[in-house]
């Protein structure tokens, strides 16, 4: 039995529902009907477990996003599918989990490096290069600089203290920022596709 994988899956679900601080190793062991010692044989402490959960989440999401990227007819369609998946993921996180992540991120020295590896943040350059090749993004943009700016933009919209209104929804705010940024680097052909997919999304909602 692969205890590491099972522990990661159960811990991720409990963190998502109850928050990180509320979940103890005793609770996790009881949920899995195993001894706490078994967990500590795999993970040294809760911090190591959390890092393992974040890495596992990244790998799982990366597989899904790569599937969207490969199956979509064009990069604009891929982007909209990725955004929907990304924001569904964030909406399914409990407020407690998001608050805990915000509180402890300063305690994890490599937190920011880990966030750079999250698939939502790491594939901007690939998206841009494909868009240029398909004639959807302008070929005069600096891919490296634009990719970095898109990353910084998502980080800002992910910080609740930076949102313009107290109750502003992160997912909607980040989505609007991201799509409007894409409009600024798109060709007329790309703009037509963005408007089409954006209209379809809004009509569904």
C-alpha cells in the first residue's frame, strides 16, 4: 500500500475543507484509520506534509492543464479552459485554507519558489509562444518580460489586501485582469476569439 500517496490525498482534502491549522496529525490518522506513527514515518512533521501536499496538487493540476493545452483548437480556447479550472480550484478552497496559507507563507522559506512551480504560474511563456505561432498574439512582444508581468499580476490579484473592494471575489478579479491583459497583446484575430469565448462564458453564468 502506497501510504505516502494516500496520506497526501487525504491531507489535501482535509486542508481544503477545514483549513491547515485546524487539521492535526491525530485527525488525519483517525480519518485514515492508521496510527499517527505511520504518518510520521513518511512525513517528519506537519510542515513537510504541507509542502508535500502543495507539490502533489501542483503535479495533479499540471497534468490537467497540459491535457487542456494539447486538446484545445487554439491557445485562446486553452487559456479559457485553464482559467475555468484554476478558479474552480480556488473557489473550492475553504476561506480557512486560504487564510492559513496567507498566514504561514512567511514561515515557509521556499513558499514563493514553490508557487513559481504551480502550473497556473509556470506555463505563461509556453502560452505566449503558441499564441504568437498561431497568429493570435503580437509577434513584437517580449515573451520573457510579458510572462513575468503576467505572473506578478496573478500574485497581486491573489492577495486579498490588494483587491479594490473588501468582498471582491478573487477568481473574478484575477480572471478579468488576465483576460484584459491578453487583449493588450493580441492581434485582431486573437481579440475576436477572446471576445467569443468571453461572451460564451458570461452567457452561461
